[in-house]
């Protein structure tokens, strides 16, 4: 964080200083909420959770080098006491962002946010120092914590914004007002909470409504609900996609033999070929979104294409590919799942597995409300249509719907199986995998199927050791 004295921070957040001998002492390190992340110069934000109260760690974090604690009550060590820690954290982030003067890029969408954010960051940091959301910490706590990691050298701040209802993104843009706002898509993720795709579009569009007149709205030309958001902003509108009307678009889209997308990138200032290191055709849209943002910030088509071709995966468990010594390929996409991202992952599996045996290990897609049965059924059917060799549906009722869809599409039991939990899936795969197989693992975060992918990777490592 930029250096601020404890007195300055107290004034910004409307707090009272307690047990602080010298209010002129500055916070020079990051603001953290996890006591294990404290380094000398930190400010520790003490949140009260369901099982853990951050205030209980106050003495420990000060001993570890924290300058003070941002707290909701006195804690016996240097502290700035506020009525609400979350509100104070947001106020501090808003103050720091205004002081910095960095260009703030915010993005949202039903699917692909984290992957696209990682692409944008990898492209922009070739031009200037860039700070971006780690993993998918995109809520009212994660977003300000990310913004507060920016320093005087930061020129671009790339922030992912998530929403679970109307008004959430409006709140986040109030904390960190963007100049460039990117909306990727409107899908069915969290549809059970929102009530419908129109409501999701209403919530996602709050991002473009927050843009200043001299800002830029980057919108997906291939998604009608996103494209319609152009009417909700006074900012300049830039379209990306495969549509002929897109300002930044792709031509000659194809997949390599290994399932990596390649295409011709066309921008208003030139064109260049891109071959990505990521897996799956869905990354083309993500790459075009990143290219549109980078082009607006002055990068050439050649610079953008080079950066996109060299970009890798920064966030765990998102199409994370591991090649085992025995030739088995593990695709760990288990961080989260919704119908759109699961369909994209299945298509990537089919492309990667040409001429090989493929396994789709799938679990529950959460928060789909009344659409849950139909969406799980449809995914099971798609697995069959894509000729996935075997579907392993993991878990309870939602898994049975996945298998039912596969069965009704023409899988008569040999190509699909329903197992109770992750361990049952691990046992099945360990006994049946053969060299050369490709395994996709994907489900909503709550299912925890990353344990399946990890166990399969470790099995391969153990086999290598045994062979030696």
C-alpha cells in the first residue's frame, strides 16, 4: 500500500486511535485479514467470522510486525477502532485509489471472469506496473484488499467484480470507480439467487452505468444481453467478439491438436496471429476481451498478440493441465462450475482427447434454482454428444440428473456411472485409467472435486517413483 500514517488512516475511515503511542507511524506494508499474511509494516483488518474472531489475533499480529489493527473494539495493542471494519476497509480503498491516479479496469460476467482478468493482467503488465485481483477475491472484502496492494508505481489496477444480487456491483464500483468497464457475458451462474437472466443482466450492467463520460465500456458483441448495455452508459462503447460488427474480433478460429485455441486477431490498428497456451475454444472470447482493453490503453496488435500467445494460467484449478509420466492427462477445472463453463470445459476435453479415451468427472453446479434439473440433464446429454468416453457423476441428486441426461441421450450404462463422493471417484479412476487417457474434473466449489484431480496427479507421481 502507499505509505499512510495511522493518523491519516483514522481520519479517512472515521476511526478512533487506541493504544497508539505515535500516530505519525506509517503503514508501509499490505492490509491483510489473515494473521498468517502479516509482514512488518502491515495493517491487520480484524473481521468477526462464524468460527474465528480476528480480534483474538491482535497481539500476535503486532508481534509479527503489524503496525496496528483495524478493529471494531479496543484490543490492547495499537488499533484504529471503527464501527464497521468492512465499511472502513472500503473507505480506505476508495481513498488510496483516488490518490494513486492509476487507470482502473473492472470486469464482470457470469463465466470467465477470473481467466479473463488473468489475461488482461498479463497483457497490461508488459506496458506498465499492474496490480490485479488474486484468484477470484471479487467481493466487498477481497476487492478493497486488492486495491490496497497498489503502490505509487502502479499504473493499471485490474479488478474482478462479482455479484449475487442487484446493487452489489454498484456498491463495488463506489469503492473503486473504474474508467474501463468490461462485461463478458450473461449466463445462468447464480440464476437461482437472481431469479432470471434479465435480472443477472440488470446486475452486471451496473458496471457500465458507473463509468464516467470519458470512460470506456467494453462489451461482448456476441451476447445480446451484454450488447444491449450500450444504452446504459454515456461512456465510449467498444465491442469485442467474433461478430463482424465487433471492433476487436477474431477470424479463422481453430483448435490445435492439443486443444489450444488459435485465431487471427483483428483490431482497429492492425491484425496479428495468436496461438494460446490455454486450453479450450472459450478462451478466444476471453482473449478478445483482454485485447479490447489493451488496445484502448494504447497497445499495438502485435504487442497484444505476443502477450496473449505467451500468457499462462495464474489462478489454481482453472483448466489446469498436468501430464502424468504414464501419459494420463489431468485437467483440473474444479474451482467452480456453472452450465456455460461446464459446457466449455467439455468441448475442450473433446478437442484435447481426439484419438484418446476421455473421462468427464462432474459434480453439482450450484445456485441454479428451478433450472437445476434441466441444466444438469443438458450437461449429461452434451457429454454423450461430444463422445466423451465415460461420464463419472459425483455426489447426490444433481449427479443423478447428470447421469440421467447421459442415459437418455443414449449412454446405456457403460459410458456413465454415478458415484457417491470424491473418494469413490478416486477409487474408480485409479483402477480404470489407462496410459493416454484424458480426465476432466469439474464441479461447483462446494463439492471439492479438486481433491480428485490432486489424488490422480499424486498417483502418477507415485507411479514414477515406483518405476525408478
